[in-house]
C-alpha cells in the first residue's frame, strides 16, 4: 500500500507499531504538497519546516509511549484558524500580512494532540462562497475530473482547499468550518467525509468570524472513522467562547459500529426539489434502501419551512458578517492603504482589501440591519429561523436522524455559476437549514455521477447527538463502498 493511501486510523496504528515514523510520513506529504500545490492551489501558505519539526517531536512522543491517535499525523489547517506565528489570511488581501500572536482553540487542541500542520488551506474569502472562486489567492482546482474531460472543476467551498488537499492525498485530514455548508458541500464535491458538529460543540475562539451564530469548526477526511478521530480532539467546552457548550465530549469512534437497527430515519418531502438532478434523487433513494436493508425504519417527514432556509440565511449571515468585518479598518489588523484623512484611509483600505463577494455581503448586511429595514428583514428572518428550528425539533420527536442529498449537483466547472450570485447561493439549499437550526450534519461519499464525479449524502442529527450521525454515516459508508479516486493525486 502506498503511503498516500493510508487513512488516519491506519497511519496511527502503523506509527504506534513503529512500522513507519512521523518524519517519514510528513516528508512524503510535504513532497506531495510541493508537487501538487502549484497546480491545485489548495494551500495559501505551506509550512514544511514547521511540519518536519512537529514530526520529530511526534516521533519522540510516540517513543515515550505518550501518543494520541493524532500524534504525528499530517493535516491541512483551513486558513481561517488563527495559528500563532503562522500567517493567517482568511483568503483575504486585507489580512495578507497578518501573523496572529495567538492560537485558535481548535488548532491548539490538534497541536496538543500531536497532529502535524502541513500548511494553511485555501478557502473562499472570509469563508463566503461555495466554490473557492472568491479567494483572494486564486481559485482551488478540484483533483477530480469529469470522465474524458480535462475541464478544471471547483472543489466546492468554502473549505475547498482543505477538501482538495485531502482528496489529492496531500494531507491525511483537514480542518474546515461550516457556516451554511462549507464542510459538507466541498466534502461531497471531492469524495470525502466531513461533519459540521452541533453549534457550540467546537470552540470558535480564534476562528476568524464570518457569521457568529452559524460558524462551526469540523473535520474533513477520507472516511467517517477519521472524522470521528479528528472531532474527538477538536471538540470541547472553552471558557473563551461563550457559545461553546458545557458538555462532555464522548469518544465518537465508539458510535461507528453501532449500526442502524431500529433507528428511525426521516426523509423530508420538502428536499425533493423540482429541478434537482435526477441522479442525485436516485442516489438518495439508494441511500434509504441501504439503511432499510441495514435494519433502519424509513419514515416520511415534513420540514415545512425548508423553502425559507436560503432567504433567511442570506439575510442573517451577511448581517452578522457586516458587523464582524467592521474591525478590518486598516488600524488594528492586516493591510492599510493610507489616505488624506482617517475616513479616506478606511475607505481605501477596505476598497483594496475586500473582494467583490465580501463587499456584496457587507452591503446586504448593513442594508438589512439599517434603520427602517431592520424589522422587515433582519427581525423577520430571525423569526423564520425559529420556525426552521422548530421544524427540526418536531421532526426529531419522530425520527432519530434525517437523510438528504448534500448538494443539488456534482462539482461544477471553474467559472460556471459566476455571473449570477443567486445561482451560486442555490448550492446551499440542502445544507443551510441544519446550520440555521444548529444541528449536526455529515456528508458521506455515496456514489459517482454519470460524469464520474463524487456525490454525497447528508445525515442530520439531533443537537449534540453526533454519535447517531456517526453511526448512520458509517452504515451508509459501508453500504456505498465508495473507493473511487481522483485523477490528480499523490501516488
Ligand atoms: N456557501 C455559503 C455561503 O456562501 C456557506 C459558506 C460557509 O458555510 N462558510 O455563505
């Protein structure tokens, strides 16, 4: 087996058995990054020397018998997590020179577990997007190709660099963040597993804020088990994030073999959208047949406010973003463009530092929060958000988990869907409701499209019941037996 075909779980066992060292592993993955990143642009910043130093420390720790399952494992870190001493850009020009003096809680926890950081993964600017096209550091290329075509495809977004890095075998796993689908949709577009945990499960401290009431960190990896191993280390209460939950973190790996016997799986009628690719609907039917065959009971449910998910999200998220991004004023963080006076300096800095999508969101956000429109838009959206949450609460009185497609299409071409932002926003139709409700949701690779591209199914669970999400996802993964590999990858 090639070193690039290892999963985190298998690599951890090989490290523990001293069949391989972290230095060997990290040297190979540093090499893969050096070879593939110039083409795929999955990393904004690579940190090969730091990775090697961490690998040496990991080998010493393994020798001392003090390893965790992540000790010595090379990972990609989404460039939205502040990393002490390592440039953190959020894929924005406005943060180009920003070197955080402190570490985000999640990246710090991974460090403490002994994980190795290969570099900072590319993303849509400030995590606003579904394709990585809005990055200020150039788009990411999806390592997958349509059969018989050389067209460059997007890896999804916003965690597209993380997704491409893992799919192309440049890293064993990655961190992502998900505000409206940014872990799940890129995972689906690149044939990976990825979970957005319950809001509050992982600390947001040190994660550059997009929409604070929605942002959640989570793992992306080659399979469901690796996601469980990563989430074990990433999750937990943090007194520095007042919205992080005071809840014990279970060992998520123990849920993987639970099976689905006797579980009730809900199929929401409202997700059967007109115009959805029939292949995606067929895969969804396959998914429910797999779960039924594994002993689950399939239950038709209704999430009646689903159609308001996107409009609510595209009011709430920009509103919070416009306020979060007010801090980039040329004074405290990152770039500054001097002007004739203070206001002129603000304007020049923000005009030069933010890209078009970020500016669009700031304008929408300030508009819906402005006097005279606040009640009509923002307040109304908050009320409808509550109804969406209630839909889920009522559904979870009847079922243990919900199965849906992750995205309405497979990966699309670089440059497609760019003329009209609304077409791009439609990508999030299946992922946004779980974000608004704060419930955990995972994407599992479940099949290939007729064009040979990966498709994902989404498992949604109750608040803080990631264990059931893992159990159902593991059962789906087993039934799907997804083994296809992208064309562009380290071998
Ligand atoms: N695609 C969505 C957006 O553009 C979600 C992004 C995210 O989850 N960070 O806002």
